[in-house]
């Protein structure tokens, strides 16, 4: 009986250890993201799986053209996948209006400009909401590509 | 190849530590005078507060809470402020349904101090944060409503110095109450 208990405790400890290592990897290195919605067509479609890394957003190494995953500014429990169009200081023209992207913000737009709610709806997005940068499309396999601008 | 034992324990220990700091919370020093008198009431004594990450894991905050958030102007900077105004009914937005109740309950209406408009209706998914030390605080009166996604933790207690040991109570100064909650606004 005692051996059974100690074996159980050992397994639990190993589970916790691997859980923590997994948490750190998914939170600070890279994770997988499943897309949904039409806003990034034709680059990405619903149910595409992306490999996204967390390192360049942390070190503020984003550039125009990167596809990023960020928390939705209007609903913190939802994530959005958009393309960085403007960096701080850039002048963005939408229709008749023109905006200057403020410090610490980025301008995000979906590739499917006709069907995307993005910075044109809710304005520039603070960099603090950006979670990761998509680098590879890994599913569907036939269409696997390196994502660059 | 044999890995020394202490290296092995570091490899396992560091992720466990980071996970605990990430999910449960951590202790941080409060810099500056912006939250006087609630925090740092005495100029010479710096308070250390426990920032509870678990409390905001589903982005649920209430008016009067002291929270830490990423500065919208600089994502590497953390600021500590009090929540003054909220968006509409959060529980309904979470369940992704719109009922009549929340259609009536749009965001709070806040009377600003020195913002570009005199009153602001807090937009969806945002909150209005202010420091208690009016006029000496870089807050929503300067940069406008902030997205709730920027909130990183809730300050729940002061842990240092010992003379200041206490839980932080959720409290909203009467004169900073959102206009839609003060009696007589709609009459």
C-alpha cells in the first residue's frame, strides 16, 4: 500500500514538472493556433493550423507585413489574427481619414479587407495585446508554407 | 553523458517557478506617487504589493479594484491604477449572448479630468483607470480608455513593510463614481 502511494506521488510530481515545462514553452517560445473566420483570406482559411512564436513580440521585433495573433481589443477573451500594416509613427489612410499610429501601438488589418473587423473599426491596437507572430502554416499539409510578407 | 544533479534541478525548477509566478501571482514594488494615499502614503516608505494573477485569469474586474496593467504607450512598462469605469455587463459578454439587459447596460459614462472630451462612454472591452492622486498620475485621463486585455493582475494585499500589512479593499471614491451609477443622472 505504501509503495502504491509513493508511486502515485512520484507520478504526480512528474506530471507537475512536465506541465510547468509545457506551460513555459507554450507561453514564451511557441505554440499552435487554429484559425477561424474569413478575415485573413486568401492567406489563411478557417481551420488552418499555424505555428506561432512568442519571442519577437516580447523583444519588440515586429515589422510591417508580419501576421500576428493578439487579444481582441474589444473582447479580452477572444484572439484575433491580423497583419501588421503600420508601426508607431506611420501614417495610415483609411478612406478619407488619415491616422498616425501612436507610440506603443500597431495598425492591424486583415487580408480580406472587405470582411474583416480590424484597426479600421477599433483603431490602433496597443502592443501589449500582441501575443505571438505566425511563422509557419502547418495544416493542411498540402498547403504548408513559410509565412512571410 | 552525466548531468550533474544541481543542473537537473535548475532545469526543472525554473519552469515551475515561472509557472507559479504566471498563474498565481507575485510581489512587486510600487513606484511613484500616483496611487497616494492608498499605496505609498509616506514618501520615504515604498510599499510592496502582492499582484494576484489568478484573480484576473478570465479578465473579470470590478470598479474600485486596484490592478496592474501594461502601459498602452509602452508594453514593457507596468502601471498600477484603480478601475473607475467598466464596459457593459461583462457576464453577458462572456457567454457571447446579447440580452435586453445588456443592451440597456452599455459602458459606464465617466466624467473625465482633463481628457479631450468632458465625458466618455467606456467602449466595449475597455475600462477607465485612474490613479488616486488626481493630477499626479498618468492614467486614462491622459491616454483614454484601455483594453481589459492589458490588465495583468489585481493587487490584493500590501505585504511590506510590516506596519502596512493589510488586504487592499475595493473602493471607489464617491466623486469618481461613473455618472450612470450616481442617483439622479437619468431623472
